[in-house]
């Protein structure tokens, strides 16, 4: 009798169906004559993003330790949307309350999805001192933790379980390819994906070199350059306004910073060439790889992680009027971004 691979067996519930996402070749966008690119489609998780792994890891651990009690506890978290949706799905599944603290950059659709799962969504204004949203969101979370009975904070920027969840991401990439990839390109926010994948590479002695993709204006890998300071980030997901406590020195071999407009360009190219409708940080990863193409050795195998789906960005990244109003121009539809003509 042949054994059925894990990903083909029925999952006992939706949480158990998280992970084992497909790995897809991007041969149209990156012709394989120079190097071969495969994309890990994290948007195909049941909650629609890479953060499903993070949420499952944190919630299941807290349920097991008794820090979360179904019917009593309320999870409180600051989230730009994807972790909120992932938590909302799992909290609904496990009978837990959820308050998501977010800001004006969260799309209407994300907020609607969180609410559909039963979450309470609170939107904060920018912090008056820094002009950033994140400090204001964290302050609101701390207030709720102090006042709401049974409140529990996953603390995504510092929770080691968020990084541990991504050992599986790298393991799955390696299992799907004949050899571990020479390069991995991924977007950094909390740096959970980066740390989890980097730890897996280190623990298994893999040759994979990791390029972390950050947003211009983000402080993850050190203070912003003077020219970056006026850059107000408009695309949520990757980048951060505070240095994430999860980050450790040396996790990334290279860091590439991408503007929001370049993220949009990357998204549009991915859609035009590959018919992959992905989120803003996926576009950033694509742009970072295009910019790095000359540095890659001939015949290299490259894996990229595409963190979420584009449906969540229809009112922003994929709406010309928003792109024009935000950046004062539109990505070129000719040349590199045009679909191949036969
Ligand atoms: N891209 C998207 C769309 C995300 O939601 C996130 C998480 N905020 C990231 C990238 C970054 O992932 P991580 O938090 O693991 O660094």
C-alpha cells in the first residue's frame, strides 16, 4: 500500500490545514537560463498569509500551557491585518475573544474579514511624538492588557514561537526542491520569517544565503538614512517603525530596501508575467530579486517567499487611482512589466 503524503490527508480542522503551501516556478518573470526561481505561495494558507503559521504556533502553545482558556480569554494584538486575520480565524475556532488594534493603513477588506470571524477591531491615530502608528498601537494594547479580564498578548514582535513557526516554511522549501536553494529572498516585518528560516538554515548546515527585503523608511536593520526620513510608508506588511526584539545580528546575509512604489511595480510585474496576484511585500521581494540578478551566480537556485494574496490590496496596490494619488505616477506597463507577446 502506498502511503498518502501529509498534505493530501484530510485535515481534522482548518488550523491543521495551515502550511504545506505550494512552491511554484516563476520561469516567465525570471527566465531560467541564468538562475531558477521558485515562489513559496504563503497566500494559499487558509487565512491567506504567512501569518497563519505564526498565529497557530502562538495560540496552540498558549492553549496547551493554560495561558489561554476557551470561553474566558481574549487575545489582544497590534496587527496590520494578516496576523489579525490569522488570529481571528483561530480564536473563532477555539472559542477565544480577540481585539485587533490597527490603524488607517489597514484595508477595509481586512477589517471586514477580521470582523466576520468575530474579532473586535480598533483603529488608532498616529503617535503624536513620533508621527508613527506603531507606538500608538502598542500603547493601546498595553491599556487593554491592564483593563480587560483574561487578556493575553501574543506580542508578535518578540514572541519566539513566531520565529519557530517558520522552521517549517524553510523545511518545506527544501523538501520540495532537489537541493536546498542557494538563495532565499524574504520580506521582513517582525522578522519572524527571517529568523525562523535562518535558524533552520544554520541548524541544518545549509548553504542557503538569505536576502532580507525591507521597506525604505523602516528601521529594522538600523536607523534610516537621512534621505529615507521623509518616506512615509503606504503599503502595510513588511518594514517596521521599531526594531523588532525577535531580530538577531547576522540572520540575513544581505538586506535590500525597496520603496513602496517599487513594491507596486514588483506586484504588477508578477501579475502581468506569472498571473500571480500577490500582496505588496511580495512585490518588494520581486523587485529586490530583479535588482540583485547580476549578483547571482549562473545556474543558482533561488527561493522567494510571497507572504500573502493580492485580493487584500485591490483598493491600493492594484488600483491605478490610488497608486497615482499616492506616488504621483503609475508603473510602466511596457517593457519589463508587459505580458510576453506571442
Ligand atoms: N509581508 C506581509 C504581507 C506580512 O503581513 C508580514 C507580517 N507583518 C510580513 C511580510 C513580514 O513577515 P514577518 O513578520 O515574519 O517578518
